[in-house]
């Protein structure tokens, strides 16, 4: 077991530094932001001709991610990677499509995940491995990961830290019972450990974009953004129109129940409201669906729908419950048309 | 709440016993940690639940106890920003992790020998299980049980098994584990380790699954499905601890037993058959807790030191589980004699006294009288 006094640990962390190669792979680290700040990089400099190839590269990266749904594998030197990262964020922000932002954030996280797994598996220097764990897990996400003292290819994380993250995964292998658990720690290999932070990494990138503010776009970037916007907008509009016209049987059943003024269970109401919100209906439209419910109260209904929409309370938009969950709650009325979907929101998409 | 509908006189006896308890034993009432962030609730004899109450200190709780003489008093496991607001506006901050081990979940073989089925409609008591009342043909039957020594012994063993898993696997320190007798037929295990407070329902469900031995995969001990049925590849993290160790011990294998495990799977008939048997083995080794209790992060729990109206016994902290005797240590009502009508044959041990009762009129000490009224097996004369 490794043990550091908090002062000793701090001194140790301060004594070693990340290399430039690390900043290329992990441009979201605070050190990468410091690099931009230290070089006094100005927004206007993005119009300079020598930056053009980086802007081209950033646009290509986004295009590959959004149209092909895969990560951009190419890794350049750190100056290029840090600027590419910054420019992709500006571009994604300017495109202004939520689904593009979400997809980019996720794929950027998966890209970093790939590099991190390689580093944790191949790096022989234990100090360097510990530094990476500290900088990425602890510094960014307050998630402490240690290297197992007996088997250096294994990592140990606190049971509670593990549970908070692993509950997002539906595969049975992530259930605590299928893990090696001992004295409050879960033991994982590099792939599993890094997988645990995908969602947090993705959220970190998403929030970076969301919090960006700039008054005008440099010309060199604007033309690329316009091209990408024209390409992406139809891709995300088609899906929305389709799903609103063809409801899955569980939703049809819930609508029928509401239409004749019968009582729909709480879970049924949550399913109906989250589904309608997910296909783009407004809070007003969704609230109106419940007006025939025997216990209808305009104010309460609106409050609850706003909660599900993420505009109240925890500010988290609720997802549509999975088919498995609906089956358990007797809300599933699957037909052949459902054809193996795992969430009602997927109904009809594969036609 | 008290089983069936007690007579007015019986109810008055119970209330008077409860009042006396709250006057005499106010020191037993345990103030929960972060009291001002909790929601409290209580049931009153013959009426509904009062919820969303806030107390700032134990003195305020005691004032309500002696004024209203509630039948049952509850406190939330959760901490809220606004505990007195309606549920959706309380703003959840975290919740204690609590486990419930109840004799009803243990399916004990002795259970039918001390269970009673009471018709809510006509009050008829039967000692054999029946869906319909043989006297008035209604289906409104309440089941009640008088725990025997075997029940208590098995419950305590189950609590010990739970604590082994909590400390050995989940790393919860002994001083963060508090054991309480529930005041009726079970034990509550409270975890005060703040690391667990932040966990939501799903994470708690995963802990419950772990403790109960649910959802185990044969792959976790190295048996994998392959083109030729199955093959063995032990996990990188090994079999040295936790469930993997328990399973390895049960099967008599170790990280070097590829051939032995392979033979074992073949003998069972292959991957699917081995999987089915392993799932059953692990469930049998798991702890029998009530999953709903642990998963619910907005639940109200009986408050420590208060009385349980299903028995008149106290929810009481067990500092030493081995020596704790709930039918003695949690039986704290007075012993003034009461004239009673016993409605069924009952064998009962309370406060070191053994009561062998048949259908008869008799005099009983207050604690035994209240216990039998609460169980629906006797009335005050």
C-alpha cells in the first residue's frame, strides 16, 4: 500500500511535471490552459495564415466525429493539439447544435480515454503513472485512484467512488458483485479504471463549451463553421420530425389512458412526459396531455414536468425510462415494430 | 401499528403504558445526528400519519411524545435543506445507509408454529394459515408472529453475516456500524460513515445486490462462453478477496485451478448449467435483507428509543449483539397487573418470565398485556 502524508504528497506532486506530450494527449488539463495563457495567445491571432492548417484540422476533427461517429485518431505535437482543442471548442459552440456538442464532448472523452489507457499500461515510470492519475482523476474530478502495491497493473478505487460512476453502466459486469472488492476498495485494470471517468470527461468538455463567451468569430473560423452548420443541421432535424409522428406502443397506450380520463400510474406519467420532452415537445404541450387525469392540477403538473425537463430542482433533464424498466413496471406493450429496441425513444429509427 | 382493531379499553391501556414509558425513559430517546436537517413523522393511535415535521433538539421531540403519545415515531434517513417542505421541494442532501433484517424475510421453519392469522373484520384468530376467514368469509386477514428463541438466534446470526460483509468487503469500520433491535421482529443496521451518505438509490441497489448475492456472473471467477462451449480465463484482478474468494472457497478452487474448474463446469453439464447452479449457490450465501428499505433514500425509520406499536417493545441500540436479548432488554414497560382476556393459545417469554396462556381471563403485567394487545391476541377486561 502506498501512503503519503498530505504535505509529503503535495511536495512530491510539485516536484515532477507533465511532459509536453501529455498536454498533446490531454489538452483539457489545467496545464494546457496555462500554456495558452503563458504564451499570451490572442483571439485575433486565429486569423493569422500559419494558424490556417490548425483551423482546417479542427474542422476535419469535428466532421469525422459527427458524420462518422468515430474519434479523430491523429496525434500532433502539443502546440498543434492544444490549439486544435481550443478551436474545436469555439467551432462547436458557434455551430450551436446541442447534439453536435454532446457528440463532440463524448468522442473527445473517448479519445483521451484511449491515450490514457495506453499510458497507464505502457508507462514503466511509476511516478509518472501516479502523476497522470493525480492530474486527471483527482485534480479534475476529485476521484482518488491508487496503484495496487502487489500488482502494478491494477488500480484501486474507493467502493463509494466506484458505485457513483459504475451505476451509469447497464452491463452486468459493472455490478459490484462481479468486481474484486476488499476492505472498501474495488480493484480494476487500466481499461476499467479509465472507463469510469468517460462521462465526467465528456461533461467537462461540454461545460467548457457551454461556459465560453466571445462577441464575434474570427473570419478564418467563421467560414468553416458555416460549412459545418449547413452540413449538420439537416442531420439532426430529420430525426426529430420522424419520431414525433410515430409513437411506440407504450406511449400510445399511455396517451389512450389519458385520453379517456383514466388514471395512469406515476411511472407511466414519468414515461409519457420524459418521452414527449425528449422528442421536442414544450413543457406547455406536455402538461396539457395530463389535463384529463382524474387528479389533474395545472400548477402541480407544470411543476413536475418542469422538473423532468431539467428546468427546476437538480437541473438534470430526466431520460426516458428503458424498455426493461417499463417491462418491470407493466408499462411495456411491445409489438413486432419494437424490434429489439432498448428504449422507447429508439422506436422506428432503424426503419 | 397495532394488529386488528383493539377495544377502547385496550387502547387506553396501551396509551397509558406508552405515556408512562415516555415520562420515565426519556433518556432512551436517541437524538439523530444533524437533527435539524431531518424530517420527522409520527402515527397517532386511531388516526393517520403526521409527516414533514422538524425538531431542533431532543427536548422538542420529548414534548411531542408526552403531549400526543404517538403510537410510532419516525425520522428520515435523509438530510434535507428544507425538511418540513413537501417531498419534491425538500432538496435532498444525503441519507444514512440503513439495512433491515426482518424475520419475515428469513423464511424460518419455526415461523408457522408461532404465527397467528387474525380477521380484521370479525377478530377471529386462527393458528393455521388461511386466506379467508372461516367465521365471516372475508379476505382481510392480518398475520402476526411471536418470535421464539430460534428466530432471535437466526436474526442475530444474519446480522453478524451482514456486518462481516460490510466491514471485510466494503471497509466500513466497526465504530461506524450501529445495530438496533427494531422493536418487533428484526434488526436495523445503521451506517454512519459519511462516505456512503451521498449515494443515490441505484448505488444503494448495487450494494444490496452485492450483499444479497444477486446478479453474479460466472465470468467473474473465470468461466467464459466460447466457441466450444466454454473456456477458463481467470480475471486479471484474481480471486483473492470478496465474493470471488467466497465462491473459490465454496468450489475449492484457486487462481491455478484451471483444469479443476474446467472439469467442474463439464461435470455440471456446461456453461449454462454451471451458471444456473452458481447463481443459486451465491444467493444462498448472501445476506437476507429487505432490499426496499436500503434503496429508499427518502424513507422514514422508527426512531431509536421509541416504542413499536406492533409489540410495545423499544427500538433499542445493541452494543453487544451476542448478549443482547430483545425480549428482555427492549421490554421496558411497567409491570402493573391488568385484567385481560386472552384470545388464543400463546407461549411467550418477556422480561425473563415465561407465559403459557390459553384462551382465558387472567391478570398479566402491563408489558405482557400491551405486547398481546399490540399483537391482536388479547383484550383488556
